[in-house]
C-alpha cells in the first residue's frame, strides 16, 4: 500500500493506494500513529483502496477512538462501493464519518 | 464435498466447465504475500468482476490470517474454482490445524457505538455476509471451509 500525507492547517490528509488488509494494516497504523500537534482532523482518502478487511477496520476504529478522545475527527473520503459495502455490513457506516 | 451447492452447470455433464486453481503453502505469516498475489493474479486472469474479486480477496484475507495465527496447521491450501459462463466463484480453504468451525460462533453486535466496540471480531461476520454460501466440514484431520458467490448477486 502506498501512503502519502499532507498537512493542511489543522487537517492531516492521508491518501492511500492499494488494499487495506492483514499485510498493509500495520503500515497504516504506523503512518498515522502519531498525529502532529495541533491536528484536529484526519482525512483518509480511500479513492484508490480496492478493498478492506477486518485488519483494516481495526486500524480505523482505533484511530477513530483516539481522535474522539482528543476532541478531533476522522473522516473517510471517496470510498469505493466494495469498501462501502464492508462498512455497511459491519456497522462502521454508523460509526465513521464518510464523505 | 457432495453436500456443497454445485456450481451452476457442474452437474450438467460438463455443459459449463469448472476451472480450478490451487496453491499450498506453509501456514506461516511469510506465506501471506505469495497467497495474496496468487489469488489476485488468478482472478485477473479469469476476468473476475472487480466487485466479486474484492469480496473474494477480503474473505481470503480473513480466513488465511486466522489459520496462520490460530490453527496450528502446518500447511494451508487455497483452491479457487469458477465457471466463467455462469459467474459462480468458489474458494476452499483446507488446513490440518485444530478443529475449528468458524460458523458456530455468535456474530458480534454491529450496532454498538465506537466507544462500546471491541477492536476486532468482525472477520467471520464479513465472510458470512459477503458470500452467498459458506460451509465447514472436518474431513479426517483437516478443516475444510468452502464459500461460494455468484456474480449476479453482487
């Protein structure tokens, strides 16, 4: 998986490309484990994520909880239908902010 | 395997040909990249629709990662069967680990809020929801988990 990050004011924008599965989830976890000071919003661009497994969901949930605890937000943008389907069947659509 | 739902045409005396691809590897973490590449390449070569391919890849990730982490198996076999004409796709996972029927466990509560949710436990639920049919059997000293999906239902 390819990860590119850009800081835009108080928003950390992270673009992902590839698959978010058992192999790549630890990489994403590492990449977003340390949120820069002053960042109140994290946006993950999923436009080029082909699919997500439960390993990826674990990282999203832990990041979401971490942001909530700090009063911030996590937003998933541009999720493809296959990813949205997984969010729907696992109830993540009701937890995560999707845009 | 006689209790499985036949792939469309399978019983019709070869009216539609079932194609099979298979790979057996040691059930260790280092085998995962090769298995993912194997399945991805076979699905592309078979012109599997992206929507179906995504479902199969997710289920593959869930099952293989579980077998590698928890089963104690020495090897795992991943078998892909499909009928191009009817759009039926089947994955079978065979391992010699401890008896493990993933279908007997209760599903996690997907209505819990973020604060209440445990991290993890969703993999098997996803497999059950993404596939049309999922079956487990213990065959001698082997776990055999088979799942089927039809392109028409995706």
